[in-house]
C-alpha cells in the first residue's frame, strides 16, 4: 500500500501538468453552468420511483417493484428533495463521462489525438440532448451515465484484460440492467461475445471469461424475474402490452386476423370502443364487462408471448415498421421533458455538429464512418478495441425494435439510449479509425526516411 501511494501521487502530478487537466476543468465548469440554477422537473412517473424507494432494499416491493430499482436506490441514499436528487444524478454524470473520455484516449497511439479524443467525448456530453436529463426526475440521467460507464468498462477490458475489470463490469451491468427494462435485452446480446472469449481467452483466462458470460446471463435472468409483484406486472408488463394490442393490433385488420388465429379471443364491442385506452379499462377508470375482462385476462397472460411470436415470424414487417419511425427512435429529443430554465452550454452550431438531431444526418455519418473505418481496417488492420463501438452500434438495431414494438407511448423518450449510444459509438469508432490511419501514415513516413538515409 505504501508503494502505491507515491505512484498514485506521481500519476496525479503528471495529469495536472498535462493538457488533460485544463480540458477536464473547462468541462466541469461548463457542466456546472448548465446545471446550477436550472429548475428540477418532476413527472407523473416520478411518484413511481419514489414509491419503490420508500421500501426496504431487501423487500420484493423494492427489488421487483413497479419500477426497476437502480434509480430508487440512488434516490434512497440522497436527501429527500428533488433538488438533492438532481444533484446526485448530476454528480454521477460528471463522474462517468470523464472515465469514458479517458478510456477512449488510452486506446489511441497518437499522443496529440488522445487529447483531441478526450475533449471530443466530453464535448459530446455537453450537448443539451444529454445534460437536459440531469434535472428530470426519471431514469434517463442515470441510464445515460451507466451506459457511458459500460462502454468505458468494455473498452478497458478489451484493451487490457484483467480479472478486476470483469468484477467491476458485472457490477455496472447489474445496475445498468436494473435502470431500464430494455437494457436487459442488450446485456443478453453481449453474452455471445463473452463466450467467444471463453474459447480464445488470452491473458484474461478461460475462467474469468466464463464468469463474464455467466454473470451477464444471470443478471439478464434476474431482470426477467424482477417482475413478480402486482405493481411490476401492472406497470412494466400489463400496460405496455395493452397499449400494443389496442393501438396497433386492433387498428390493423391483418394483425388482428393473425392474432385471432393464434389464440386471441374475439374482441368484444367494449374493447373495440376503448381500444386506445385498454389500460384504463383494465385499471377500472373506464367501463368493463365479463367479456371484456376475459379478453383482458388473455392479454395479461398470453399477450407478450403472442407479440414475441408475431415479431419473430414477421421479421421484414417488424424492421420495416420500426424503420418508418426512425426519426422518433433516433431523435433523442422529447417534447415536455425540458426544464423551463434549461440552457445550452455550447453554441448551437457546435451542439448540432457533435450531436446531429435529424435521423438523416445520423445515417450519413453512419455510412461515412463505417466506410472510412472499413477502408482503414482493410489497408492497415483494425484493433480489437474497435469491437466495442462496432458492437454498441450493432445492438442498437434490436434495441430500437424492442423499444418500438414493446410499447406505443413516449417512444422518443424510451428510445433515448438508442439515440445517444448510436451517435456516441460513431464518434468512438471514428476516433479509433483515425488513430490507426495516423499511425500507419507515420510508419510509412518513418520507413521512407530510413530508405532515404540508406
């Protein structure tokens, strides 16, 4: 321990003398200017998180309540006021983003580009599309921060595999999965990549690679099991599937026919009359009758399974329907969730450059960066760290499908992580590819000078 203290002190002094220190200081000042004095914004769903936070952390009402427990856990350890809860979310955010910026910088060989990359990631996090959520009393701010921490953890683990990082990454994965239900599906999709590591473990070791795969799978299973209470069934299962059945299935004759052929009872007149508000019928705020109750009971028991079967057996339609709503899925901006006092901390043109708003701009950069990275990979070879942003990009397709087809309400907000992660992964991939390109160019220049010297 005594030997580590001087080394840590030396690293801290080196950091203070480097360009990283003023970049980080400027970032913290800008983030603070965008947070302090901004009014907190409570929403209707805020009460649900507070209700879960009111229970013991060892109770089912907390661990399997009406809301996933990560955000209630943070709120539970903070003073009981929206201002203090917002401050907690803000502090978590300003801790996580520099960790990702540092992780990206460590993956680069060019010292000058490292500083640029560190600043670029922090600049991305200054976008109003990101910082606006810190004062909103929902799960978005914490979810963004944990997503950033997940990316940083995976980058570090791929760059320099070591057991301690497996333990840390699994801990972050647990919090991340229990921040938003849809995150569990994305966590599941990382398991195959961890399994590949089992067969080609390298310095990490087969046991630790298996622990990563098995631990992630276990966390996914825990996420599925955490919907056992009545409140969890109502808020996290029943309402979404009733929205889908009422607003999508019963509104489309072909879908209704398929669902009827696969077990759905004939919808009674009351269900058709109130199809856009089936959740209200189920909760007793709208009239019901025995036939309606029988229909709703089938929806509760078999609706999600039937929806999954429909989506899997209609892949083209599933993708086409979500693609048609790509602007809603990729906008990352939700009307009604911006504090009246929210303010941008970077000029608008720069904000729109680092975080393009229109989905067409995102597609342009996707094609441009993918082609550029592919060309660099063919010419100079890709590094394994490229897998992190590449996989992060790839899993946003199923992520978007789960968000869009899992509910019909507030799609831009529910798809907020799709929007942010897509843009962030593109930035990371561009920086990694640019670094490889610069390294190759320097190598050729060096070889040319050596040849000339001979």
